[in-house]
């Protein structure tokens, strides 16, 4: 029942307007032959395994937002029973049910499950590794562990964060078993070999620089790095508790503290803090908050472990009720469609349809790529920022103004006339000559 509720909560947003990053994924990689997505790593926007699966999905169902998002959606749904399995193996059934309910109704996880990116696939791989790890050192499962980890890496290289967490946690658990530690070491090597083999076409075609020296993972000066950590942690915390009142967030924080007192969770959280902290400090790189989304299920598992200390009976009813209550809050608040993460221009389809065939237009991020996607979806080409510009799209919801875009894009808008108003944007017709 909890999984079905999670499916419904995600299905509501499966056809929401396409965001910038996922529209770019489709335009630059998915719509091209699958081999291109396999060998071209020109941008880290190419989450390779996700790209390949989205290529299969759109080949079968066509170019529709829901079809492009299907792999992320399925992985997002899979996280619900996976969270149950991990929590049940760490603690007991009631913690598993509560954890599944919280994962099913998490606003951020619902958003990522309906965003055609690889983040839910990495989070699902992380949960699968945690589930397998609790059955080790059974030698028959080491190869399965390596395969799941390699598929996570093949989705996004930032799998290094969750992989290191699980390996560190396993190392703590198996520290007195020398044979198991040797098997763990071999498994890490096996994972690395499989990952390199999977990325070999892209490494040979695009080159290693795209992986290790792209501008999105550049090290920050130490002072800038330190200043950025606080806002990042604040953004993560507010996102994880989105749709909760201050009282609700504080209550869950208390349950988290109680859950930390239960031994399996304390060692897992310690491994996460230690590994992620060391890696970030070594790189002096402040990842986007969505990179840390694999930790959200861990947060809710620990919260569930704290609730389970208090709730001894009726956990199934409470779990379903909790899922419904938080899920309804997500739906009513509109937090998923109001999120600006990964670039959002919700008027893109309406603007693209209104302007098709009317001449070149000018726009600025995050409007450019979604406009191109929706023009393609409706079978039209839409010249943007090229030629003698006749129309200007101002995304007022993103804080843009006519004067700002005039300066940024180098346009002359003295004779701009309002063409159409949209809920979050205005299109102007430019009557003068623009380069």
C-alpha cells in the first residue's frame, strides 16, 4: 500500500513541464543514436546509464516528458521497498514500514523521481548496496555487490560518495574478520575494473579530461569553499524537510537523534560523515545539493528508527497514515512544481507554441533549452539567440526583467511592445533592428 501511494504521488508530476537539465539530456544525448550517449561525455549532464535507458524508453513510447522520465521514475519507486528492506534488516519490520512511508512521501525524492536525471538511480543503487552489505561476508554476494556499485558509477561518477560510505560501513562491521576484509578489498578492485570497462568507450572517444577536469568539479579556493559549506548544509536541511512545519522538522530531528542511539544507524551515519567530509575537503568542491540526495533515505531510516522506539504497536497503520499526511501536504503545497532546481521555465511549452513560425527570438537561461525542447516536441524549429531577433522572452519568475536581458544579451529594446503575457513570463516584440 505504501509503495502504491508512492507511485501515485510521483505519477502526478510525471508530465510536469520539462526542466533545463533534463531537456538538455534529451536534446543533446537521448534523441541521438544510443551509441552517441555511450561514447560522448562532453558534459557531466550525460548520466550514461540513465541516458541509455531513456533512449530505450523513448524509442518504445516516443518523445514525451513522461517517457523520458520513466527510468528515473522506476528507480524512484524502487527506493520505497529498498528502504523497507534496508531498515528491516538493520532494525525490525516496524522501522522498515515507517522508513518506506517517509521515503514514499518525501517531497525532494518525489521531485527527483519525476526529473529525467540519474540521481534516483544512484540512490536506489546505494540502498541496494546497503541491503546486500547486511548479508555479507557471504562470498556469493560479493560479485553482486560489485555489479550494483559499477552500475551506479556508470550512471554518475559521484557514486563515489555513496560507494565509499557503504565500503567504510562494511569495513567497520568486518574489521575483526581478515578474510572478509580481503574480500572487501577485492570487491572494490572488481568494481573499479568493471566501471573502467563500462566507461572505456567514452574515455577513448571523449578523453579522460571530460571526467576529471570539467568545470563543474573544479576545486574552490579554501576561503570560498568554507563560506559555501554553511549555505549548502542549510539548503540540504530545508530541502529534506520540505513541506514540514518548523515544529514537524524539529520533531523529526529529535527522532533522528533518538534513532542515532541505535547502533547500526550510528555507525552508518558516522561512515557517511567521515567519508563524504574527507572527500569534499580533499577536493575543495561543493557539490550541488541534489548530489547528496542518496543520503535522504538514510536520514528517513534513522528517523524511522527513532519513531519505532516510541511506537510499539500499530506501526503499519501509523506508517500508512504518515505517508498519506505528508503526501497530501506535498500535493497541496505545490512544492515540487515550485522548485527551481536544475533550471525551471514552466511556461516553455506555451511560449514555444505561441512563437512558432514568428521569427527569431532571444531568451536567457533557464528558458533557452526548455523552449528548444518544446519546439521540437511540436515539430517546429525555434531560432533562439540567432539572426535578426524579433521577440524577447523574459522569465520574470526567475527574476529577469526587460532591462536586464537587454544588457545580458546585448539587445536594443527601446521599441519593445508586449506581445503576450504568461503566468511567469512576458514575451516582447522588438520593432527595431537587433544583431
